[in-house]
């Protein structure tokens, strides 16, 4: 009750509490004031009336219901929330503001009105619909998207910009207008349609493509450029005009038609092809060039004019007719053909060339002069008679037939060719010279005799067979190849040269003799056998391997190197010589034997081990180091020299013997023990240390007694 009274006081009205909550009824309507603000509950819902308008707050947000629909006013503007989305109705039309921008939804599609014009955003892009068609304005220009492609309408005509360039689509085809002229791009290439025909301008020139091929019309005539060259097609045939003249290319070759006849220009000269053959007309007369040479056909016969004279080529060969007789000039010389055979008259004598070679017929017999010599061909074969003997040249070489056999004389010697190969018979034996060298074939094998000895070349290499075995002489030395390997026999012994070095194999093993000494290489390493023992020289030093171990003999003594160090074995024991002195290693330690006694050098100092104990001899005297200290044993007794003075340690104590007498130094002062008693010698005189002790005691006692008496 006290609380209700406070409420009544604060509101200045009357509170109905019949509903279980304080309800102000002073305004004529029940108003809930439990939330600290007047809320109308007359409609069955909480409606805030504090702002002067009924605002529904039942949904957790203030919603104006004065218009008959719940309108959200939380953002400072009335927003319709009846459709489940906030819709701004401040402009008189429902505007969706759920995307953060006011969107008109009155047409059934979300339309952005933030820019002052209705823009459709249903496709994910702002589209202006103010003109009655959706126009994309995302690029800063109105673009019609009604056809499924962006079309620029800023110029007053629909222009497709989907390809990155403005394309006019007003004609039913995409036309590029970016260059200032309408260009059709429907075929994938820009085609100018400004002249009423599709003209390709992709090459930088207008090209008509209406006939299905690109035709250049830049020169005022249709020129086909499909072959990569401008071809005029105005006459009904493709004519190349790239050279500045119309050239017909319909036959696969460029033909000039500027003179009214088709002229081939493929060779760099105009050639008339109207007669079915290429005829050069560059000189003012028709010249046939079908044979690769200019032939004048003005006289009714083809006449070659390439040499500066008319030459008849009607018979298939060039015939000079300038002298009044037909003269064949096909061989580069004038040949008379008036006798029914071609006769060369260039030398002043008639020479028959009917057989393909010039044959002199002035002597009454056919003589071949093609080789520069007269050759008789009366026997059915060309026979050289220039040397006074008939020589057959039918095989391409001069062959003497005077002996009844064909003998080749081209090398300056008679060579028999009756066996199918040129065989020299000048030495009384048949020698084959087909390989460029005289080869004896009398033994049934080709044997080279050029070096003065029979050499077999059947294996592809010259092999001397004079000794009864095949010996290769290709390297300039006789090499026996009978064993399957090349063996040099020039030194009187068989030497294998297969490894690139001469190797003696006379002992049953390959021995290298390249260094001037026989070296066994059978084990894979060069081993010197000159001393009667196998010595390995692979390391650059001779190493004896006869004992089963590599032994260096370079110093004049056998040195074992099997342990990685040179060890002298000449004395019957292994002696290390790596330090420059012979060191015995038979005991498992390096022992110097250079002084005539075994000296251990394993500790870095020479130690004599001849007495059965390690004795240091580094100071020039034997010093026992078995006790851990150096002890001189040269005088027959062990003397400690560790302190820098000789000390006798035979009695179990250190006794200084440097003065010639044993002096005990164990108490820190030198005490002479030579007399059988300890005598202090620190002052330089021997003093009995027992009497000295008693005297000291008496003196001390007397002093004490006198001090007592004085005190009394």
C-alpha cells in the first residue's frame, strides 16, 4: 500500500490495481506504469503512449501502432515490422532497411532508394528500375540487364558492355562502338558495319567478311586477306595485290594479270602461263622457263637464250643454230648433230659424243678424249692408246690389257683387276691395292707388303706374319696378337701393350717394362721383379711383397710398411724407421736400437730396457723411472735426480750424494750419514746432532735456573 501510494503521488493520477498491476486510468484508458513509463494495455498488448503516440513494446522494441500496423520507431524513423522485416514507411512507401540501406519493397522486389532513385538489388547488384527496365548502375553508368547481359543505355542506344567494351545491340547483333564506328563482334572478331556490309577491322584495316572470307576493302576493291596476303577478288578470281600489281593466285602460284594475260611472278620475273607453260616476257619476247632456263618460243621452236645465243631445245637438248648448223651445247661445248650423232667440234676436230663421252673420230676410229687422252673404243671398250699400249678405261680406271689380262696402271704400276679387285703384279706376286696399300693375297689372306714385310690386314689392323705368328705393326712396333692380346716383340721378348704400357709376359705373368725395369702387374699393382723378388712400386717406392707383406726396399734395406709405418726387418726383427732411427717394435712398443741397446721411446723419451727395467737415457746416463721418479743407476746404486741433485734412495730415504758423501735430506737439512750417525753438515762442518741436542738441553736448563735465582 505504501508503494502504491508513492506511485499515485509520482503520477498525480489514480491507479487501478484490480488487474494485479498499477494501471493509470486518469487519461480515460488503462495505462500500465509498472515499467516506469505509461503503457496502454487497453488493446490487450502493452502500448507505450509516452511519446504522444501508441507504441507497442510487447515485442521488445517500441512499435507504433497508430497506423493500424506495428511500426518500429527505435531507429528514429517509423519502420513497419508487420512482414517480419523492418520496413521504413517514412517516405510513404514501405522501405526495407534490413540490409543497412532503405530498400523499396512496394513492387514485390527489393529496390534501393538510398541514391534518390529506385534501384533493384534482388540480383546482388544495384539495378535502376526508374525507366521501366532494370538498369545496372554499379559501374557509374546506367546499364540495362533485362536481356541477361549488361547493356549501356547512357548514349541513348542499348550497348553491351559484357566484353569490357561498349557493344551496340540495337541491330540484333552485338556491335562495338568503342572506336567511334559500329563494329560487329558477333563472330568473335570486330567487324565494321558502318558501310552496310560486315567489315573486319581486327588487322587495322577494314576487311569485308560477308562472303565468308576476310576481304580488305580499304583500297576501294575487295581484297581477300585470308591467306596472309591481300588478294583482289573483284574479277571472280583471287588476285594478289601486295606487290602493287594484280597477281592471280588461284593456281597456287602468283600470276600477274596486269598485262591482260596471266603472268607468273613467283620467280621474281613476269612469266606468261597462258600457253600452259611458264613463259618469261620480261625481255619483250616470250621465253619458256619451264625447264629452269629462258627459252625463246617466238620462232615456233623453243630456243634457249640464256647464253646470249639462240639455242634450239626442241630435241630435248640445247642446240646452237647460230652457225647455220645444229650444234649441241648441253655439255658446255658446241656439238655438231648434222651427221645424226652429236659431234664436238670445239677442239677443231669432230668428236662423237653420242655415247655420253667425247670420242675423236678424225683418225678413222672412235677415240674417247673425255679423260684428256685419246681412248680407243673400237673393241667395245674404251682403250687408252696414249702410252703406246691399249689401256682399258671402262671400269673408271686405266687398265692395261696388253698382257692378256686387265692390269690397272693408275697407280703407276700394273695392277691385275681380273679377280674383281686391283692386284699389283709388278713384284711377281698378286698384291691387292684396293685399300690404298699393297696387300699380298697369294696366301689366301690380304697381307700388306708396303713395309717390306708381309703384314696381314684381315683383322682390320696390319699384322706381320713373317715370323709365323700374326704381329700387329699398327703402332710402329711389331705386336704379337696370337694370344688374343697385343704383345710387343720388338725387344726380343713378348710384351703385352693392351694396358697402354709394354708388359712382358715371357715369365707367365704380365711384367711392365715401361720404366726400364720389369714390373709385375698381375696382382693389379706394378711389382718390380728386377732384383729377383717381387717389389711393389705402386706407392712410388719399391716395396718387396715376397714375404707376404709389403716391404720397402728403397733405402737399400727391406722395410715393412704393412702397419702404415716403415719397419726395418733386415735384422730379423721389425724395426720402425719412421722417426729417422731404427726402432724395434717386436715387444709391442717402439724400442730404439740405434745405440746398440734397446731403448723404449713410447713415452716420448728414450728409456733403456736392457736391464729389465725402464731406464731413462735422455740425460746421457741411465735413469730408472720405474718408481715414478727418475733414479740414476749409473753408480751401481739408485740415485734420485728429480730435485736437481743426485740423492741416494737405496736405504729407503733420499740421501744427497752430490758432495761425495751420503747426506740425508729427508728432514729438510743436509745430514751426513756416512759415519753411521746423522751429522748436520748445514754449516759446512760435520756436527754430531745428538751431542748438540744434549748441550742445547743443558744450556736451556741453566738459563732457567739462573732466572729462578734472580727472581729470589
